[in-house]
């Protein structure tokens, strides 16, 4: 997926997550985009994986782009960090 399509996907997934919940967690975004499976998230959560980036199915630069896109979406929609 190129960077432009990834940014569009981030905004689409963020909107979908907000329809279901009143907040967006970065891991929900990663799972929604498909770069993190629920099983891998659970393994990380319980300490079976040392760091989350290890099990994400994309590069670190794409992960950074996803998080930046989430931050931009939050700013545009006046969401506040908790």
C-alpha cells in the first residue's frame, strides 16, 4: 500500500473505530488496518512478545506513518489525548 492510500485508510479506519467507541487506541488502529492480528496483540499484552513492532506486519516507517496519520485525524476532529 502506498503512503497516500495508507493515509486514506488510517482516516477511514479511525472514523469506523469512533463509530463503535468513543476513543481510538493505537492498537485498535493497527488491528483495523490489518498490520496487527488480535493473537499477536494478545501475545504482546501478556509479555510473550518483547515489543509490539516485532509482530506488526509492516515496516517501521509505515508504522510511523500510521501513528502520524492517527495524530492528524485526532487533531482535525478535536479529539483529546487521555
